[in-house]
C-alpha cells in the first residue's frame, strides 16, 4: 500500500510542475552518465528531478559545478509522468538571457547572421539578434547535412567565414544552448524539381560520381544523383562496380524508381536499350 500511495503522491506532485517553472532542490547524486538527481522542495521522499549531464552547464563539467548535498535552482524542461521524473536544466539559470532568447524562437522562423567558424562537424553562426554564446563562436549552428542539398566534400565548399547567411530555425538544442539552423531549407531542392519532370522507364544521361560496394552513383542533373545497384549494372553478375564502370564515365541509365519523400532515384544500366547505349 505504501508503494502505491508513494507513486500516487509523486504523480500528484509532478502534475503541479510546468515546463518553464523554476524549481529549487538538493542534489542527491552526481554521476557522469546520468547527471544530477535532485530532491525537489515540496517532495522530500525521493529524487524526482534530474538534470542531464549536458544540461548542467554549457561552460564547465558537471562535477565542477555541483556536488551531492548542494542546493540548486533549475528550470523544468519536461515532465514525464510515466518515468516519474521532471527533466531540468541548470544551464537555463546559468544563462537566462540566452535561454529566453532560444526558447522564444519558433520552428520555421527565418534567422540571419554571419558565419563565425567552420568545423568538420558543422558551421557556427553569429546571430544578428540575441545574446552571444558563453562558449561557442555563435549561437546558431548548422549541421553538415543542413548546409546544402548538393553533395560536397567540406563545409568550406559551401560557406566561408564572414559570409552572411539566412537560415530556417529547426530546434532549440538545450544541451549546447544553440539554435539549430538549416541553410538548405532556404534553397530550392533540385531533387524535387528533377523528380517532377521525369518518369519511371525514362532514359537519362549521367556521369558516374562514386563507386560503393553495392553499386555506383550517377549524377543525372546538377545536384541530383541516383544509384545503380550492382544487379542493375549489367546482365551478367559482378562482385564490384569497378568491373563495369569507372568514376567520371558518362553513360545512359533507365529510371526504375523515384522516391520523392526519401529523395532517392533507383537507376538501371542493364535495362538501357542497346540503341541508346
């Protein structure tokens, strides 16, 4: 009976919490994989609050910020009744101006800024509006896939430091205190334009761009590639695509599948009529 009543009491307490509330409590345990367990004021029975490892601070390691037994203040990020816990962020109270700015952004909104740094994992953008980031070169961040619809080797092939960019806001990254942005969302998708103008069974001309163990990629238009699977390369079985084609080779292909949602083209070389090879 005690267990059932305790569970109901914890659910009742969690029901009083809302996202955005500032809560006080005591850190009861600090671990690297799980972050900080917090006994919240008003419910001393057991820890119901949890501050994830990356939600403790954007500046320092968790162990340098909080110790077991320490009083803390954190903002409620999510309330999970099934798990019986409230997910919280201390970083929100550490950087209230930045947190408020990021929380005010809405998906699909257009944000402008200047490319501040280019890394192998993405691009930092210094935003025109809002505060600076306490750690990173910019509050905005564009991951590699969101830079362009077209294939490229490095982020520096798409943007340069100091370049002005206009991006679509995707989400608030609460772990890093970033505005995740998309540059490609502000550009027309070449795949959709090409897909609208072709049909299954149509023959196209293209150039081989990449060889992979399962086939060959062929560029059939600017920024649009399709895949010829190994079984579609030739009428005779082959174990590797380089037995049949080479990078840079121009060839004719037949469209065998168009998937506009996944942005994929399936092509065939073996189905091309001998008259058009």
